[in-house]
């Protein structure tokens, strides 16, 4: 399928707000990827489709996750919105016949991160948080950090997310903790 065909299909599938967000994430991801040796087609496709399952209800996400062995931990059972990444990757593979594992992985982990994030994973994860309509208090600082270093941007995001989840006494996905810790291990290994 060509780029415009994916865009048209997504426009018919998602709410107008989610569709606009998906286009913005795609453009942001392409901008982030400019300075890195990464396949541009993989970038735009993974970023465009990252929220393919976002408009599904929590009950549908849980049902699809259970039926297809996508639940990775208890946290997802209590916070099924986190499943829109894994379910989205599953649906993109099943319904859109996307076979590229790098694209599917970037979609799968864009909600939690994971300890062995590829460059594509990082770009999609960060683009989702950086797109122009995002307005949370630390987004401008994140944009500045990411302009210089994606790993520092990721670490900053994980710190912000963890502080928020601790403050609100919300469950923390173990993959997010592992992703943050991996960034620290890398720093320690460089010393």
C-alpha cells in the first residue's frame, strides 16, 4: 500500500482528533529521524499507525489481548489503555498485512517503552509525546532535549512519567522501569 492509501484508511478508521494526532506524530517522527540513519518508510508508517487501536474501548482491548496472548503483566489488566500499542501491532499485522517486525515493534511498545529500544522505537515513542499539539508543562523542555539527544529525551520522559505515576499512586508498567534502567546501565557502561 502507498502512503496515501494508509492515510485514507486511517482517516476512515479513527476519530478526527486521533487522525490529526496520528498525522502530526508522523510528521514529528520524520523530523526527528532526519539526523539519523533510519529507514524513512518505516518511520512514517510506524508513526502513522502507532494509535491504530487507540479508539477501541478498554473492554475490546482486553478481549483482543486475552484472545491473542498479548497480556504481558497484571498492570495491563488494570490499565487496559496501555494495550492499544500491543493490540494495534497485532491488528496491523492481521488486518493490514504488515510483516516488518521493526514497524510492528515500534507500534507495540510506543506506550511503555522497553529495555532494548531500537532507534525506530525511540523515534515513534518520542514523536507521540512531542507532536505540536502536545501542551503538558514539560513538553518544551523535552523538545529542546530531543533536538540534541534522543536518549537524554527518553530518560527525561521516563523520569516525568514515573514521577507522575508515583504522585497519582498509579500502577507502573515493568517495561517502563526496564527501559529507564537500561538508559542508566548504558550511561554507567560508558564511564
